[in-house]
């Protein structure tokens, strides 16, 4: 996760520097007024976000045994984005983001993968081979395509819209202490083929001041296919950097 965070931050910085260096605005272009007005409608757009999921309706096995607020989370950053701003105070932005989600259970439960699916297992099960769970994470990865209306009031920006989501198969990571006291890491508990729902959607809104602020997201559907992964809807709240 640390490598992902650093890569995301580096990508965002690169995008921001690129936007500052190559964008054409009234401040850095000395051509005719007509050309300034035409090119000034288009602006590069990027964002970096780190948020926490709050689970809503869904599978009881997951909702009853997941961790408290702060362990289920997401990180995303923009690969490519543009905002069309025909007037100074309002614009429409379209972007392509990379997104990672991580879902965790409490220390008494863990993700049990089998045949492209994952289920919730318990340390209390008679067949359990582990006495302690160090890490059990279900992760999803994909592309987000947010389309948002943005309102600009000086350094203050309010944005909101819908996000189309392209989801790839989920994967697990695992670390535990076995019943005989040994250490077990991944092995057959690490898989990369948890069947997903290829296309989902969510709603995102944010408020920023001087490019730093808060965002919220509502996701009405799970990224995982029914019968192959947990089903749930959720809210997300977090920090965002434009």
C-alpha cells in the first residue's frame, strides 16, 4: 500500500506540474483576445483521494464481521482529466482515474477463497487451521470515469456528479499464525481471480479550498459478482487534493 500511495502521489504531482507548464490561460498567453477566450475554456483536471468506506445494506456475513470505521478504504488518482469551463464560475469535467479498494474483516474472521469466489470464514470453525489472523484483505482494482459539474468561487470549488466504474477481478492477501505456532503467509490463500461485476457506478461530491478538501461518495452496488464475493452498498468519506 505504501508503494501505491507513493506512486499515486508522484503521478498527481506530475499531472499538476504538467498542467501548470502547458495550459494556456489569459495569464500566460499574450496572443489575441479571441484566441485567449477559445483556449481558456479548456483546463486540465486531476485529483488524488484517500477515503474510508462505511458499509450499508448487504451480506450479513460480511457486515456483521467487518472491522470498525477506518479499515475499509480506497485510494484513487487521475490519469487523465479535462474540464470544459465556458464561464469563469462553472465547468464540466471528465476524467479517467485509477482506483483501489480494500475490505477487511475483524481478527476472528478471514477471507476464504475457492474457485474464483471468496467467503467469510471463522477461527471458531472446526476445520480452521489458524489460531490468529494477522492480515486478511480483499482488494479490488479498476478504472473510474467521473463526470462532474464544478462550481468555482475563487479558491473554493464545489463539484458533484456520477462515476462510471470498470472493475477487474478481486484479489486477496493473507497472513496468519497456524495452530502449531508456525507463520503462514499467502500460499493458496492469495488469489487474483475473484469474479467481479465489470461495470458499476457511484455518485461523488466534493468541496475544496485552495485544492485541498473533502469528498463523499455513495456506491449502491458491490464490485463483486453475486455468489462470488460480498454484496453491499456503502458511503465513502475522505480527503481530496485537486
